[in-house]
């Protein structure tokens, strides 16, 4: 899968700035296309890819962008892409809070029970991911039950096992709106 047009609009200028920075450091002519292509492929190879088509639009994009931002010396982009996974998980947690109508204190209680910090801003991405999964499961348990009761009032048959029907899990690697 290749990067989206919006991602390409951020990726290509960053690669160009990284190339310019490389040329300034090495006193190389930036107009030599073969040198640029060799350097570019070497940088992608350092990230673990031969081409961007192999990369996904979420974690791999963040990794590649962080690499080129470091090469370009763009501190703002380095800060942004080094925290991208945590920011994405906080967004998902906030969305589950809104869906399930739970409070921040409830989420902090989940974090505390898992042995994590109460402050979600200080949690690493893997902790935030586990908290998000717990919220998804909570919402599936508590949102599905009223649907079954509502269905029973309308004369529909209950699920064969007597349990509420299962709802689909969210796609973990689904593209986000930012």
C-alpha cells in the first residue's frame, strides 16, 4: 500500500529537505539525480523498506517520516512523529470514552488496575493500546445489552445462546482522520 495523497504532500517535501541537508553536510551537488536516488534508497533501506509501497499508512509512515525529519534536522517534525503512536491511541481512547459514556476517572482506574500511570499523557503507546482495548471491550459489553432488551420488546427472538449478539471489533490499523 502506498501513502495517501495527503501523506505524500508531507513526505516528499520532507525528503527534499533531508536531501538538501545531506548535501550541505557532505558538500555534494544536490542536482545529481543518480546520487539522490542512491541516497534515497539507502535511507529507505535503513528504515527496513525497499520502497514506500511496502510501508503501511500508519506506523510505517510515522517511522519513515521520523527518520527523514531527523536527517533534515526538523525538530518540530521529529517531536510530532516521535509521539504519533501515543497521540493516536489517546484519540482512540477519547473516542471510546464518548461512545461508552465513561468518565476520565474510570479510564484512570483501568490504568491503575493494569499497573500503569494514572496520567495517560505519560503512558507509552503499548500501555495506551491495552487501555484502549479494555475500553472497547467495556463498551461492547455495556452497549450490546440494551440492544438485546430493545429487540426483545419489539418481538424479535433472542440470540440462540441467550447471550447478546457479538459486535465487531474496531479495526486496529484503520486510518484515522488526522
